[in-house]
C-alpha cells in the first residue's frame, strides 16, 4: 500500500493546490468519480475537470488525508478532514471528517466513492 498511499497523498495535494492537471494525471482516462456536491457521478478526465471547475467557483474546500486503510477487496479507504468555505464570502460551510474509498489500477485512480456508513 505505500505506493498507493503516496499516489493518493499526491492527489490530495494537487486538489488542495487547485492543480487540476496534476490531480487528473493520477486518474485513469475513464475514471468514475462522485459528484457529491451536485449529487451524481461523472466519468472521464474532462467530466471531472468540468465538475471541479464548477465546484471551485462556488465553494473552496481543503481536504487533508489523516488515515489510510487497505480494504479486503483491495480498495483503500482514506479518513479525511474536510473544511469547506463559500468561495465568494469565505464563510465556513462545513468542518467535518469524511471517508473516501479509492480503487487503483496500474497506479491510477479508476474509481472514488464517498463512504457514508
């Protein structure tokens, strides 16, 4: 898991820096990604980029990975501290801990889920 953990740490760092190219480079071209903000899923690099661009126009979030756990099915669950502000006003919207689950193949993220239970 050390290689997978580093890939995910790099992805979180790129997301927090708003370096979309670096973040998307760590994803499979057909990545299946949750659009948790709008309540659906997106697929592929272009769709993830468009989703994040819409999201960043409305909210400013920072996500800091705190713990990584390999699951029996080979996926990796990441415990994340997430702080979200309104992008225009800076008002704090949420400060919470969430869980993200990733599936990787060949060193690339192929799927991510937000785990609710």
